[in-house]
C-alpha cells in the first residue's frame, strides 16, 4: 500500500526487467513489477546537494518486494550527476542497485524533473548472491506543486542492458 510522506508525494518504482546470470549454480533472475510508496527530503549539508529517502512496497516477479534507497543531487560544483542507491528486498534476499544519471546537471539540481540513468548491481545476497545485472532506466520524483493528482507520483523504471 502506498504511503503519503510529509511532503504529500508518492513514490512508485516500476522494475521493468532485471536479468542476472552468474555461474552455473545461479539461474537467471528476472524482476518485473511495480512497487509504490513515498519519498521525503533529507536534511543534508547545503554544500552536499539535495537528498531524498524513498521507501516502497509491492509485488514483483520475485514476490513481495520492499524497495528502500536514497536519491542524491549534485552539490556545490559547476556540474554533476544525480545518483541513487536502491535496495530491493524479498524473502529470498536483496539486490542493491547503484544509479548514475547519463547526463550532467547544474549544481544543486533537485533531480526531481526526471533523468535517464545507467545502473548496475553493487551487491546481491541470499538466492541472488553472485547476480550482477545492469542496464539503463529513468527516475522521476514529481514535486507536489507540479503534479495534477494528489499525492503526486514518482517513478523508477529499470531496463536490462541490451
């Protein structure tokens, strides 16, 4: 069930496809489905850039899935990249994904207007241990003032490396 944050914003992550193979003992891991929840702004050092914490729950092809993570905008530099780390957790294990925007953005960007990214697995545990999927995707955290619905949505979509 989606939760409303203090900012009245909804987070929804659509995991289009995460495919992983690693060695003969690990079968391919495919993740498809949607998780929904909320995000909130984190208090950070102003020079470090804007940051958000997100939590979402849903049912994916892995079963009941919880997604938690942090989205980080660039700080006091001329241009930088939006980044994120998202952990997908199921009863079988976790897949931690690192996200880096494909294009640079201006200093202190909120990263809420949406950005294309490259992603890769930084850690996998349990049944997913040894899996190392990667690919591209998009991330959008919709600000309440820009949304036509309440609470406004946010989206993270993952595509496998082609």
